[in-house]
C-alpha cells in the first residue's frame, strides 16, 4: 500500500506529537476492536476467533523484524518477557546497561542482585567500550525513550560477540518506524502500544533458539502448551518446543486490535515509514534552528515550552525537563508547524 493512501486511515485531532507515549490506531484496527467488543457484549461468538488474532499478530511482528514466528513469544509487557532471561543468568554474572535506560530493561536485571548478579551502568555513548571479558549480558534500548537517541546496534552486537556476551534489546521505541534485524540479538522485546499502534497490553519477544534452551518458562500455562486446546487439564507437562512456551494467555481484544495495525505497517513497508517519520522530526528541528537527526523522537529545551504547547493544543511529553516530540504516520506537516508556531512566537 502506498504511504499517502495509508495515511487516510487515521483521523487524529491536530497536534498529536506524542507517539513515544502511545500510538493511534489505524481504522482497520479500531473497527476490528469495536466489532469484537460488540460481539463480546452480547455473546455472539466463541472466544477462539479472538484468540486467532494473537497468532496473526505474532506472525506480523516476526515479519517486521525479520525472524521466524516460531522464535517469537507473546506477552503483556517488555519486563515480563525479559524476566526469564534475567532469571537464567548465573550467580555472579555481570550485566552492562546504559545509565539512562528505561526501567523495563533495567529492573529485571537489578532484582537479580540477591543472587549475586552485578549490574554495571555506564554512559550511553560509552556502551560499546564498556563491554569487556567480564560482561555476560549487555542490555539497551535500540532507541532511547528519554531523548530519541538511536543506539549503534551493529557496533554493540559486534562488541558483545567479541567477548561472548548475550545481547538483550528493548525495541519498544524503535519497532514500527526503524527497520532492524532482531535476529542479530539474543532477545528483543517490544511493547506494541507505541509505534506498532496496538492497544496497551500487547508485547512481543524474539528469543533466539540457543538462548531459549537456557531459560525456564516459569509463567507457563495452558497457552504455552504444544497444543493449547489440548492443555486445559491435568499432567503431564507438555509445553511447546519453540518460543511459544514462554507465551502467556493473550488479552484477546488487545490482539484483535494489534493484528490489523501490524499488517498495515508491513503493507506500507518500514523504509517508507522511517523516511516519513524522520523527515517530520527534522522539519521540527529545522524550525527551531537545530541540526537534523536520525530519529523519529526529538527533545528540545525551550523556555516555557510545555505551557506554550498546551495553550496551542499541541500534545507532547516532557522528559527530564525537556519537551519530547515524536512523529508517526498520522502526523502532518501542519502538526509540526503548529508546534513550531507555539514555540517560536
């Protein structure tokens, strides 16, 4: 689908520059969700139809990040999907993390301290050089939610591989606008309610086969079974032999809304989405006399910015005292100019 044709599938109120907080659903996702809720309200259908959306969403995510669906687990949050990775670290292991890392990719490692796991935080720009022979795992966000900085993915992975370290990536603020190969890492988690424009409560994890063999599915339930519909009652343990053994039972309606959004992104193509989003971000930066960047998330420090934007009806976020603006498919040049007028007048 051509990008300009696809952009007609949203009708946002002007001034939404906050996808880094949550994304807006395209029309097919919204309609699918409303239809499911209407069916639920009157008991029109059985739940299995809604459950099929989880498999469709898994396949859609796998397609976007270039991995096999069998290597993707589904869940609810990024930290929940990282928990088995953290629990599998041996006592005395060392994890290296940027010091500004969002806590969904920090707390899972920190809670392992009582087992002797050491977490070493370093300046974000020094992450590559901080990976050494004592590093067992390096964890980082592909795009930092605080300021939109895009991590040097290939360099970090190369440094980790050179020292035999695992790589765990939170791609929540990247997946949906930034093309990347998830298969280069050992674990990649994504909360889908931002750039993937799904309802909150949908999350995915790429778990490399070699890593999965080291993990224990402590949250296993019926949906993690080799045949979920044959796993309702009684022993023996009969879990899936792929990443599905780390699934938790999906929140049906969230996945009903997620599947069409993921399908649409695949139809448009992430290179086109990337070019569109970054161009808007750079239009915003240029209007403030800043040099261009490489991210769909930008932060600026303008006196009274939060109040100016609010008066103009522009919705953005404030992080660490700076305005954070983020741009996606439903953002227009008029939205950007509206924000610039508010900040420069």
